[in-house]
C-alpha cells in the first residue's frame, strides 16, 4: 500500500510497519498505535484496514 | 424479549445462535468488520435467522438495561432484557529491559498479523508461557520468518500432575501434533529477559522464573505472551476471581440479567468458549441449557484449570527489571517511579501508573505484583476512551 506517513511517502504491507514500538497488542486494547488517519484523530491504527492513499500522522 | 450479545468470537456466535433458536430477538455487537473473534479472525461467515449483527460497533459502557454503542452511525443506546458478555481476552505481557522499544509485540499481535498474511521481521523469537505460543510460532514460520526460538518459561513436568484434565480432553493433545514443526525450537524454563537492538538476552530460569544463566541471541522481533487477561471492563462491579468473571452453571454473572461466556470467564480454548456460549445463549433466552453443552463446559473447565496451574506466572519475573525499566508504556512510568502505596488507587495517583490511554489494561496487573498492592481487577467505568464531543451528543432515544 502506498501511504503518506507524517508527510513522507511510504510503501508498506501493514500499518504496523509504520509504528515500531507503538503497535503492540494488535487488537485494540493497548492504544499504543493511536494516530490521526485521513483527518480523523485518535484512531487505533491496528483496527484500521490500510488503503492506498491513506494519510497517517502520529501525534506526540 | 431482546438478548444482546457483545463479542462475535466462538462464544458470542454460539450464544447468539442459541438464543435466536430459542425464540429471542438477538443483537450481536462486535467491534470488528467481520465475525470470528481472535481465533477465526473474520473467517467465520456468520449469518443466522433472528440475529442482527452490528459490525464495526464498539460497546463502551453498560448502564442499567442499556448499552452505549459507538459505530458507523455514531453513538447510540441499545436496550436489552438479557445481556451476554463474550468479549474475550488479550495477551498479558511481562516487562523486561527493552520491551517498550521497537521489535517487541505481543504474541497475539503477531498472530493477528500472521492471519492477515503479514510478518514484521526475518528473525523472530516467541517467549512467554502456555500452549498458545506454539500456533504463533508455527504461523510465523509458515510465513517465512526464521524462528530463532520458542521459549516457554514454565516446566513441562507441571503437566504430569494433571492426568485427570488430560484424559477428559484428549483432543487437545492431538492439536499439539499440528505444531510439531516448531518443537525442535522449543526450550522450556527459558525466557527473553532483555532486548537491546537485535541483541536479545535469553535466560534459563529456575522454578520461580529467576534467571540462572544467560546467553545472547540475535532477533529483530520478540513476541511476548504470558497467558491472557480478560476484557471485563464492561462490568466494572461484577464479582471476579483473578479478574476473570465469576459465573454459575448457567453462565450468570453476579449482575442481574447479565451472562458471560468464553475467555472472559477463564482461558480454555475456542471449543470451551463455544460450549459456554451455547449455555449462556439458552439461559439468557430463558431456556434450560442443553445437557451436551453443560458436559462440554464441565470437561473444558477441567482443562482450563489445569492450564492455569501449569502456566501460572511465577514471581521471579520481577527480577528481570532494572530500576529504569518501563512498567507503564503509556505514561512511561519506570520501576523506580513506583511508590510505596497500599492500594491500587493510591499507586495510580502517586506514580501515574495505569492512568494513560490503555487505562491499565497492559500494566496494572504487573504494577500491582511489583509493589504488592492488591490488584483491584480493572475497575474502569468507560471501556473505550471517547472524544468528549460524542459524550455530549449522545441521543436519548432507546431503540
Ligand atoms: C490476538 C489473539 C489471537 C489468538 N489466536 C488464536 C489462534 O490462532 N488459535 C487459538 O487456538 N487460539 C487463539 N487465541 C485464543 C482465542 O482467543 C480463544 O481460543 C477464542 O477465540 C476465545 O473465544 P471468545 O469468543 O471467548 O473471544 P474472542 O474470540 O476474543 O472474541 C471476542 C470478540 O469480542 C469483541 N469485543 C471485545 N470487546 C468489545 C467491545 N467492548 N465492543 C464490541 N466488541 C468487543 C472482540 O473484537 C472479539 O471479536 C488468540 C487470542 C488472542 C488474544
Ligand atoms: S496495537 Fe494495541 S491498540 Fe492498536
């Protein structure tokens, strides 16, 4: 999938690759993977099926 | 009468079908896009007359006889006559130096990725306790990862004391045969106790899980799973044992009109979860549960109890941490930041442990054991943090 991550173009198979150290439980429990996805804040990325063109931002 | 089932795993699907067949109007709510739960992961084609399946919908609170839902259509309330909680469980990680850095995920996360055909690394280690480590290791190997090791912290001889549970559940031993490919990589009384970059410290453990010797292995990904913790946050005041919901022989919890089935009540595999679902679904719809399901539950519980004993977490893990090792990932609370508190509440307020986004789901149990304060179960009121705006807009109409 071709996505934009924190302003950079990336090609990844899964959102987990973008979030090392943050993607942890994989099933929506730990909230480590929370990011802004396509303008929606506070999304648990592990529960978001990634699509071409998605824009992902991590807030601090 | 309306029976609402929360969770569409093996337990929830069985409860929904059984309650519908008994004549109830059934709504099954699940946060995932498809039914199946953790075991089947969207591969269950669920459809059943009398059951409405609300997908992508999270239940975040139970209030009296209503559920607060958040789904594609926004927030809403759903009223019930009887409720079945079948929300399953998640992996319990144990902390060690480096567990909060890149290249460490839970065993369940690795399994969830594998079921989507994804592996994150070439060289992987699976570490923890319990038979669930084997399917995870098998899945990673099948996807082409190099399995450096599968480390089981407990000693397999603990199972020798469980003859009764084993004879009642022979099919479980058969399951193990399907993982034989990874058995050559299995080491018992062994655990990952630190990770720095790709350098992983692997220790041999004594019976209390204190390290007695160690070596270095190289791996890009360590998958951790020390058993499971139940997702019980929808019932903050229900009676529980070691955080698993207490149920009677009809799967009734201590809360009126609320039943529980599957791994929220104890860990015993998908077949036990399904049998409990049948019992709960029948009881919730006001029927007598089928004898066959009651018998399957009885046998399965023997196995579940043996599993809990054989793979009980031993206190020696606490010696794996250094003063600056992270305990709470959300709030970056280190071992040395934990205070001398006498209750979980005091511990949270003085050290900020368990006050972050995950609300202690990952760290509270570990923090309680590290400080010796009694673990209070996970008494949270709101199961899913929600943007404040949505709380304000909650519609009042009861459907
Ligand atoms: C990540 C993971 C992977 C696993 N993989 C395997 C495996 O490969 N093989 C194996 O034998 N066992 C596996 N297990 C063990 C497995 O969980 C059980 O054997 C079985 O799935 C338990 O069934 P259940 O119905 O009790 O719960 P689950 O199958 O966990 O189903 C619970 C469902 O409830 C939903 N849910 C939870 N809370 C809410 C809420 N508030 N609102 C809405 N929906 C909610 C969840 O999304 C989930 O779909 C795995 C466990 C985990 C945690
Ligand atoms: S990885 Fe834990 S919530 Fe997404």
